[in-house]
């Protein structure tokens, strides 16, 4: 059976566990309506993405 040669320090094990934390989504401002939206997604408020209307919104 494989056995580790050295003990991992507390700092090293905590550093490796830190990648499991949930990160908040990155929000950017929509250039059309200036609402906050997630990057690289269609804006839910106006339906625009990359300067083009993707989803028609009812007025």
C-alpha cells in the first residue's frame, strides 16, 4: 500500500482546499441598457448580445 513520505503542512492542505469555495459570478454592465449581466451571455433585460438583438423583447 502506498504511504506518503512526508506530512502535508496545514497551510498546504488548506491552500489545496481553497479551490472548492463557491465564487460569485462576474457581472458586467450591458452596453445597451446599462443593467448588470453575466459576461458572455444575452442580457435578460434588453435581449442584446454583442451589439445585436438576439431575443425580441415586448415593449
